[in-house]
């Protein structure tokens, strides 16, 4: 049996898996693990595993190519095991999992240490008591993930054997980093940062676990570059600190602006946190925060107290060879850079809770993020309980990231299909909206993104009409808001439910476009999916330019979100191919995104070779592509193909 040595990373390593609470050293368990399927559900403990049939590259899911297995079949039980040299250290050894889909049970040296349910959130175990006298440690993981279970938050993971419509291959088992760290008898377990722009303060919360001593203090140093903003110490009470750290208010806007975080100038405040018992240093971590605030002022979204127009792109967060797991940290950074290069100032992460490293790069490089809960597709008491628990863990994990500017618990009534008729469904959406506002009162919450809105801070509309002039007529200056909410039904759905009228909230077009294009030489070109299709890349550029120019000029919109960032499996409506190659020049994409494209003169920007009556090329109907008036109701989740 090979014992695999651990990699040791210094603090400067950019791939630290928990970027807002960083210790000086960590030990990665990513790499080769032993792996086995138990399709008959015969094994309940490590000694039951009679054969390890595979080696798997963690943290890639077994369905992915980079895992080394690439099996997309139905497998409800996955087993993992790895033996490694026990890292040298004192105190307590913590075993961390970034995310395991869906229910994980963990043993260390054949001793059961705990379990966790929820496929998108981190968990950890103190494994100190399970260590032995040898210099090696063995970790075994049983991941249970029923591929047919529609009552668990699963996002875009398909429940059919082969991906269909807008759903993608499943992700089972470990799909984020597994890692170790030593901590003392008493250590910092959690930090929370909340900027308070109106009073020029930073809210700071620290939570300490372990032996509770009588003389514990936390020292906080905040810096920007070489400038020290704060150097304070606070006494703990009952293992917690809750403080508002007042910064010296420079008063004049020019000086204030130097410290504010925005996509245009993402200034981060670096934090050095020390835990002391008298003169003894017990723990030392690095973190960061930012001075920025988001809120709703009447019909506008504001950033740092000023109206801010949101130009978002829908991002599924998948890669062809590694599914929901980025190939490496550089791939996450590159995605953030590409979004900005295309003229967008944010992303709506769609049906996925992204790796904290993505949020780190969004913080560092300046990108706004709407964070959206992956949907379940059945309404049951178990589904409600699962979602409430996991959504709470998600908000707790990501609350301190300055890049996150909105929370989205529901999308397009997924998981609540009878929202209009059934009071329990409405109460569920209302409960999640108010739970989110309770856990984080500092950010707007979109109760149900797309249509059928109840309580919401932003009224988000999904409309895949691909003809720019129709959108201009539907939402333009001659439209009456009362008519919009009474008569229009994008996707065949009412925009607001009875007793929940539009009350002046910002209106945003948060899904539109979806123009598919695939290279002609692509062997699957006739099988791709989209809301409408261009058969030449020049057509895609013209369609996108015309569409974005109109949307940018519609005054009732406080922002938009275009579908989508990159091609994702059969869904080929990205501005980038799946490998992140632009479909047309990045600078041209950016110009169009910003509404700087060619002027619209009637339908002149649309190629005369098209049939505008159908709005598709004649070849499209031959391969089964419907007219735009049928696309949403036929294939989008507003229609008959919904789960």
C-alpha cells in the first residue's frame, strides 16, 4: 500500500481553500485516493469494502474526465480512502471538506468521526482522538447521492441518465478540496465582517472554540497597503466578540473613495487577527474585508450610496472535463477576468454555490456576484428542511465576501411549481425570503427570480424574446407599469402574484438572450440547445449587439443578466465556447455589452438572409428548431418539460 506524502503550502500560496480565515500552513489531501462504487448498498463501514476498483483524482467527481474515472451512470454510493503521513503538529488536527455531494460519513483509522448532509457546504471534524501511534493516518469517506432524488438541492444536475434540455451531468461525492490543519486547544473558528458605510465602521465578529480561558483577547490590525487603519484589542465574552470598528472618516468624497470597494476599484482591507491569553499567542490568522454597501433606494440598486447599473452574465460554473470543480485556481481567476473583459460588472451564479476561491478572485479583481440556491424539484417536508439547513450554512460561509451583493433562494418557481394555487408553496418562498433577510439584513434578496414574485427586493424578469424591437415595445417608454404586471407573461407566467403587487422595487431583466451558436465542425452541432440559434458567428454578433443596445436603453431596468457566460454541455448559448474561447472578439463583446454597438434602424442589424417571421434561418426548422414564440413554452422550465 502506497503512502502518499502531503503537500505543504505557505501563506502566500494563492490556492488556500478558505481565503477569509487563513493560517500560515495547511496540508492538502487532494490527489489520488482509492475508490469504489456500492450500487447495491451493501457496505456500511470501511471493513465492508471488499475491493477498491479504482483510483480517483480528488477533488474531481467520478463523473468527470479529470477524476480518471469518467462514469456518468447512476451510482448512489461512492467510497473513498486515502492513507498519508500524519502531519507533525500540536493541539488538535482538523479534517476539512470543501463540499461532498450529498451525504457524507467519515472514518479516520476505521473510527467513525461524523457525517454531514448537504452537497454545497463545507464541514470539518476534529480527528485528534482518532490518531494512533503510527506515523500514518487513514481517512475513509462514504458519499451517498441518490441520482433520482428530486427533493434535495441539486441545481442543474440531471436526474435522467443522459443530460437533457438545460440540465447537465451529475456530480457525486467529493468535489472540493480536502485538507488538514493543526489548531491549538483554543482557536478562532469563524470571523464575520460587515461594512457600515453610513457610519464609516466595519462590523467585526469572532467566534472562539476550545478551552474557554478567563483572559482571552483578540487583537485586530486593519491595513490598506502600508497604511494602518486600526490596531485594537478586544476582550472575549463567552467565546465571542461583536464589535463595530470605527474608522477615521476622511470626510471629503475623494479621500473616502480611495477606501471604497467597487468593480472599478476593488480596494480590500487586509486583516491580521491574533488570539491571546495574557502574554501567550494562541492563534494567528489572516483575513480581509472591504468598505462597501449595497441597498435598494426606491427603484434603483445602489452601491456605496449611489445608483449602480448592473450588467450581469449568467454563469453556470461548469467545465467540460471537470464539471462543477474548476481544473485549478487559475481557471477560477480567468473566469472572473473574462467576465470583466466582456464588459460585465457582475455574474449571477446560476443554480450553484461556487468554490470560495472564485469569490476570493471576485473580491480581489472586483466583480459583483448574485448567489443563488441550487433548487430541489419537488415540494416535500424533507425538501423544505434540507433547503433551509443548507441555505443557512451557505449564507454563514459567504456572508463576509464583499463581492456578494444579492441572495436568490428560488429561481423560476423550481421546487414550488404550484406557487399561484398552493398557499404552502407561497409560504415556503416567503419564509425563505424572510429567513435570508434575518440572517443577512445588509443585502437585497430576490425571493423568486424570473416570475411569480411574492416578497422581493428586486423584481427580476426572465424574457427570452429574441427580437429587440418587441422587447423595446414591451418594456420601453410607452409601456405603462400597470399594464406590464397585469398583461405580460414572459415564459407563460405572471410576473407578480395576487396580493404582492409591484411596490416600486427596481426592475431587472435577469435572464434574456440565450442565443446558441456552435462551430459547424462540431460533431454535436445539430443536438445543441438554446432559446434561438445563429448559424454563423457574424449573425451571433449582430443579434447580441442589437439585443444589448435595446436592453441598455430601456429606462425601467436597473440592470440585466444575459444568458450566458459560456457554453455548458448541450446548452450552447454562451458568449464563450466551453473552453472559454470567445465566439467573437472580446472587445466587440464588451462594446455590445455596454450598449455601444451599431445603431438599430428598424431590423437593419438583422441579416436579410434570415426569416424575421420565424426569426430563424430556414435550415433551423429542418433540424427541429421552433419559432421564438414557442421556444420558452416548449423547452424552458416555464413549460411542459419541467420536472
